[in-house]
C-alpha cells in the first residue's frame, strides 16, 4: 500500500514460500522480524524486481517515503 509518505508491504501467512525465500530471504511470514524497514539485497530476480518496484515508487515523489514491511 502506497500512502505517499509511507509504503507498507504486508506479508500474509499464506504467502508463497518460494517467493518469500527469493524476495525476502525467509521461509514463512512468521520469520519476518517484528519491525522491518528495508528490503534485503538478495541475488535473485524476485528480490531485484521488488527492490526495483520500490525504487520506482520512491522516484515518483520529491521525498523518500518510509518503508514498513510487516506480517
């Protein structure tokens, strides 16, 4: 969810395990830290695409929005 000054990424308990591992480096949503404010830089296509998408969203505004990833 993009709220202009904050970008929220909600990871649900039914998120695909393969995607979570490739994009966020965890096997299940429960493994995410309680407070996560940056994406891991993994050497996978999924990670690069997710970071690229967030970079695109950040570039559309004149300030850097805070990023919150939660489960």
